[in-house]
């Protein structure tokens, strides 16, 4: 069954994309970023349907993808479609996309604050109060609805964890370097596979992913699907160091293949899996080599999750916030800050890699640029910045009316006739600036 299910899922995905996608193959967070950068956040109903059913098929059939990317896209798409339906201005549509993103993350992990930070840090890149408040309300609402239907049980069973002593700080630094290196390898592998596979028809891409997952699943079934059960076992100290590190490597390969070959799904869950197994395996090795320090493998598993998410997605604040909310343990924040910063700098500065989302966009022939000036302009509505310092005037007025008109010192005077702007043959007569005294006196 581990062999049959991925193949059956690959066939179903190939049929769905061939007959319904119309070339829309890049989904998830990468698609949201591209639409925010170049299309003012306008997403389509076709993308919504593809993401919903595509991720369902991929997860049911055991492909190595996460559900969070789908939640983010579905939330963002819902906000975008609502804004388009109500004919809201583009800056309001962008805010609704951010609200949907925060709702998707909050509902996935029961982490409303992490949803807010991820939306502002990755999708909107905007920390103004006008966008911050609706995003918070959306995350809270999504969490309430999720808890009402699914309960408020934590996604991961996390025991109380803290550093045994400050002697573990060098170990945290080493884990950060390892996580950043592995994240860079993850990004490079996605880039290479996507570059090779983008010339293949979508059917061949899905079948290649299905066969790869089928073979890996027969050998190591833990790499199939989301893998949260494996993460929970790693957090409580289960598995041996060798098996944990083997699962980290296999999951990295499986997720790289699925993501690069357009299998719909997210990458946050797989990055958690890779980071947790890497961290737990590292912790078990340190117990064997340094038995007197009192090392908890679960602590390093959680630190590895945060470090891998922060480095591979280039979202350090969201990774730290998720770490705090998932553990409900403020004692883990200090080592968490250290490991996330080191992992992120290792991936971005030492290896020169961008986030997985941007890497996927560029590998598919799309681009993504975020300029501060453009970002500031996109946040504005025309009505909020247009010059309203003008006065209306009839074409023929008396000297007294002219003096009265100038009392408020308007910057522009719009000449009207029959309550409409007057359009004379001479272009300079369309509107007069008061400082053009010669023209004004001549008109009088």
C-alpha cells in the first residue's frame, strides 16, 4: 500500500492539473508572494479549487508535503476573492490577503501570534497599525473557529524543556550551524530539481514525484505524509540517533522532489520534521559524548524545528513565535533566539541562499522583487493621498468673487461649466494656479 498510494495520488494529480490547471502549477505561499508583488494580491477561484483538492490528494496519498501551505493559500485566496467581490481598492485587498494568511497559520497550529508574525514578516512586509489590527483579529477568529470544530489540543506533545546549564550554549551554536547548512542544502536541492524538471510535462513531473515517494516510503515509511506523529516521538526522546538523522536526510530528499515537481502542499510541516529529527539526533549524540551535562534530546528537537523553519523560509520572527507558542515555555526563548539567528545567517550569508518560496518562484521562471518604495505605494489608496486643496469656480466671475475665492489660498482652481470641468481649446485655461498673477489679471 505504501507503494500504491503515492502512484495513485500522482495519477490523480496529473489528471487534475492537466485538465483544470490551465498552466497554473505554482501554488502555496510562493504563488501568494508572486500575486502580492505583481498583481496587487488578486488571486483566482481556479487556484483555490486546485489547492484545496490538490493538497487533499497529495496528503492522502502520502506525498511529502505539509498542510500549512494549503491553509495559507486558501486563507489568502478567500480574502482576495472577498475583496474583489466587494470591489475594494487594491490596498484593502492586500490587507485581506494578509488576514487570510494569518488565519491559515493560526488554525493550522493553534498559534495565533505566529500567524500574525508570519503574515506581516513574509507576505505583507508591513507593520503599520492599519494592517496590524485586522490581521490580529483574523488570526484570533480563525483560532476560535478551529478550536470550536477541532478542539484546542496542541499539535505537538511538548514536555517541559530547558537548558541544563550554560555549558550547552556551544551545543546550541553548533546546532544552529548544522541547521543552517542543512537548510541551504534543502534550498539548493529544490532549485536543482526544479531546474531540471520544469521542461517536463506536468504528467511526468507528478509521476516522477509519485515513484520517488513510493520507493522512499517502502524503505522508510516515516517520511511519507506530514509526519507529525514522528515529530511527537522525537520530542519525547524516541528513536535512536542514527535513525533520526537518516529520517532527516530522507525527508529532505522526499520534500525537495515533491516541492520542485509541483506537488501541491506546504513546506513548513516538512521543515519542522527535518529540524526535529536533526535536533533530536544531535541531542542523542551529545548525550553519548557528554553524559554529565544533562542534555534533553527533546529540547534540541524543538530548537531544530525553529532553526530549520527560520533558515529555510527566512522567517526568523515567525519561527521564534511558533517556538514560544508551541512549547508554552519562556525558558526556551533564549536558546531559540540564538539558534534561529545562527541558522538564518548560515543559510543566507554563508551559503548565499534565498528563502524556499523565492527559490521556487525563480526556478519556475517567475520573479519576485520587493522594493521599499513600491511597498509603501502599494499600501496607499489613491483617495488618501490625492491633492484636495482646490476650489471650483464658474468660468465668468466678478472681482469680488475672485477675491473671495482666493481667501482660502487654494493651490488649484478648477473652472467649471454646468457643474462639469470646463475644457477650453487653450490648455493653459483648464486650471489656473493663483500664483500665475498675469494670467489671472488678464482673465479678470
